[in-house]
């Protein structure tokens, strides 16, 4: 698993073959500060729903501060066959500070 800065994730999302974004936060967090275009599977549902993700695609996993997303990415590495799994270091909080200040901070 890679740990990427918000700026690195932004660059990858602008590439010709961008990764998918998996948001593992709770519903109230996603409502407060959505990550555009992300697939939402709360961490507590990941073990039942992970096969909804395209295993042929690289994924960046996102949460509030990067802890739950790191745990989710590690679990996915053990159970799936994804080409690349990355964790957004610092989570949506880092994204709001470094890339998109319009994202509400909470």
C-alpha cells in the first residue's frame, strides 16, 4: 500500500487513467464533506461489500484523517487483487487544506 499526500492524489486523479476513490467514512461525515466522485462504503460494511469495487482498477482510500483508510486499504490488500491500493495520508482534512479549500473541515 502506498501512502500519498493530497497533492499526489490530485495529480493521479487528473491523469488519463485516474484511480477510483473509496470513501470509508460514516454517512454523517460524507454529508458534511463529500469527496467528489467517490464510491462510499463505510468501514463497518467493507468486509461485506468490498466486491462492489472493480479489482482491475487502482484505488485511493479516503477517510477523515487517514487512519481508517489505511486500515481499509490493508484489509483490501489481503483479500482482493487490486493492482494498486493507496491511502490518502491525512484524509479529507489534508485534501481540504492542500487541494480544495471549499471542502468543509470538521
